């Protein structure tokens, strides 16, 4: 319910709105302004209508912006956004945000659609020295896995809480991280997704000696 207005919106034409899994879609439109990997935009279905914030999931040099989103039953924006198709109009703010990817070594930790900014960082060429730990409920929840597997094999861990399958670690992200030998206090940790995952993971990292200043969080509230 992040109804945060961000000034002037630009009208863009939707180029695609594909379902990736039940109630999870990627909507795309031409890039209207430059952005940095990890930034967000506000989207609205009409000028003056409710605005919601979304992480950009495409690379900095791509001509298109893609947004990965959950369709929230009873929500004011996403159920309507899920019905848009190519040629329809969407209203987009300027990109903003400080959850920015860098070339430094880091662990990227995501839940669900919270993997979007890491897809943007990956597609912007920042995968070296990174570990990605992605939590999802189902086998289909590992959005953009084709990209991550291509260049991050062994450093891309898919934690699946409700199903098992080849290449999946059985359990939640916080269970995976619970092993003390895993945590390196000297790297940076980027956390993105639900409040629950971000808060639990942040507390776990702090208990394991990671300085607060090394933890960056983006919460999808
Ligand atoms: C920095 C940031 C980045 C984000 N990035 C993404 C992203 O990349 N992808 C993504 O999917 N989301 C992202 N979000 C979340 C996104 O901004 C929206 O909050 C989300 O899409 C829901 O919008 P909505 O209008 O569909 O639902 P809303 O209208 O906001 O409602 C959300 C839920 O609350 C329920 N609800 C609404 N009003 C009430 C009420 N009065 N009482 C009880 N329940 C109620 C609705 O039924 C619905 O299920 C991000 C949020 C932030 C802050």
C-alpha cells in the first residue's frame, strides 16, 4: 500500500505483460529515462490515480524497462495492471532510489519478486563477486533463473520452501543462512523483498557479526 506520489508521470506504451507464474507477471515498456541498476519507478494506471513503487528488473543499457510484479488480490493497482496488453498506456515516474548495485563483492538476498533489482544489477554486468540467494515458495518462483544460472552457477542458491526439485535447496532463506560458517562479516549484504524476510535476515546477519552499515535493505511494503 505504498501510495507515494513522485511528481510528474510520463505516459508510456506497454510492449508486453507476460505471466511467469500464477499471479506473477512482467510488464514492459520503452525506457523513458536513464536509470541505475537497483532503482525503482512509480507506476499508475491513470494520471491522478493511485501510484505504486516497483523495482526495475531490466539492465541499465537495455531499451526497455521491465517490472516484475505480484498480482495482489483486492489491490488497487496490480489486478488492473495485470489486464493491460501491448499498446495500452501506463504512467511512469522518473527512476529514483539508493539501493544501487556496485562492482564490489556482495551477497544479494531476495524473496519472491524481490529478485527484480538483482536481475537489473546482473543484466547491467555486476554479477562478478556476487552470491545470489533467492527464496521462493514453488519451483516456478525462481524468476530469471535462466540468466542467473548462465553466469552464477554455484553462487546462485534457490531456497524453495514448499516444493522440492533438482537444483533447489529445501527451505527458507533464513534456514539456509542459519549455518554460522556461511556468513562473511566483511562483504556487503543486499536484502530485498517482504518485510518479514528482510527483518529476519537482517537480525540474523547482525547476530553473526555483520556490521549494520554493511546491510542494505529494500522492503516491498
Ligand atoms: C521500494 C519498493 C519497491 C517495490 N517493488 C516492487 C516490485 O518490484 N514488485 C512488486 O510486486 N511489488 C513491489 N513493491 C510493492 C508495490 O509498491 C505495491 O505495494 C504492490 O504491488 C501492491 O499494490 P496494489 O495497488 O495492487 O495493492 P494495494 O492496494 O496496495 O493493496 C495491497 C494488499 O493489501 C490489501 N488491502 C488494501 N487495503 C486494505 C485494507 N484497508 N485492509 C486490509 N487489506 C487491505 C489488498 O487487498 C492487497 O492484497 C514495492 C514497494 C516498495 C516500497
